[in-house]
C-alpha cells in the first residue's frame, strides 16, 4: 500500500485523474473498475475535462461498477447507473454498451451476481479499480463482517450507510436497504487499485483502514493485502494517520512518482 497526501480535494482528485489518464492513454482498451459517491464527482469532472480539452479517448474503454441498489430501475435518479451516466458516461466518448453495472431489478439476483463475475473474467479482469470508502469502512457495499474472500452478491446495508446516503433519495426513507456489490475477493483481484479519500469525515475510518489491523469489520483494511494499492487522500482525510512524514518522503523520492510530483 502506498499513501499519497495532497493538500486539498482538487489536487487529490487531479492526481487520481492523472493516473487513470495515464492508464487509458497507454492501453486504449483498458478495463476500469468504477465507484460512485460524492468523492468521485470531482474526479469524474476532471476526467470529462481531460476528454474535452486533451482528447482523452474512452471509445474502447470497458467499465465495471462496484455496486447497484436492489429494487430500483436503471433510470431511477438514485440509481448508480443514473449517477454514472450523469457524472461521466454522457460527458465522454464511451460506448454505453461497454459500461457495466449490476442490474438491481434482476429477478434472479444470485444469477445476476454470477453473470457479473463471469463478464469481468471474460473481459480479462479489471486493470485499474477505483474505490472510495464509506463511513462504515466499506468498499463497494461490503459492509462490516463481509468475508475477505467474498464475491459479487446481494448485501444488506448498515444503518451507518443508510444514514450517509439517504439524502440522495426523495423521500430519504425510500432509499433501498439492499444492494448488489462486488465482493472484497472480487475487488482484490484487480491488477491495480486506487483508493481516493477526501474530507475530514473520513479521517477516522481511513486511519483504521490503512494503519489498523486487517479485519472484516473494516472492509477497506483488506486492501493492505493487495500488492499494488495506491491511496490518495487530502490533508483533511489524512489527519489521523500516524506516519504522514514517511508517506510524503516516499512520494517525493520514489522514481515511480516523478511524473506526478
Ligand atoms: C457509496 C458507495 C461506495 C463509496 C461510498 C462513499 O456507499 N457504494 O463505493 O465509496 O458511497 O461515498 P462518498 O464519496 O459520498 O462519501
């Protein structure tokens, strides 16, 4: 795991966007794993600008999102399909047929989950997986006690998550209480992982995920097991980290990061 601390949200998102930009330009047919949430909005704006301004080309890119709510259709304003279309897909030249999210309205949820995993594998696996973190420590919707080897499945959401996300639904009480999510095991199979975390509300859970023990109580801590996981945070989210100087020193001195400094 490598932690990179940027001064604010804008520069943290710009660094994450630069890394995605580098991957897309280097491999035009990359498979990207995508995330939702407020944190990603600044990042997706940044990618849309790079498309517009610098011709960043998404025409052959394939994407798999982490999760989708159960029981609402793709065109529901609270669905993650709607979020992705609004914040990224409709702003770049991606072929919507190459974008994938689990279908929350599927009649046979177990089958839908199995097919989602198969589809990722048929496309060669995920090259770069983008992640945020929930206040419950979740990645995707892997709530506390999700098995570290879990696969894509139907998951009940915790009260913390419902509290965090219900403002996106009208009325808030209509927020679905279950979702389909890639499992922790599915996520860990991505070749590279980028965890993007901003804002002081995430400082406590981020420190647990990065510097605490690996535990299914904090699903994001499982990222410590991944051999190529980069954690990009702003100063506010980094507030509770104990080894900040060490992380900064690595970023300033490692040749790998030269082009991003
Ligand atoms: C949702 C998503 C997560 C995301 C989290 C963070 O719960 N399922 O993948 O990491 O939101 O959201 P925000 O960025 O709004 O804090």
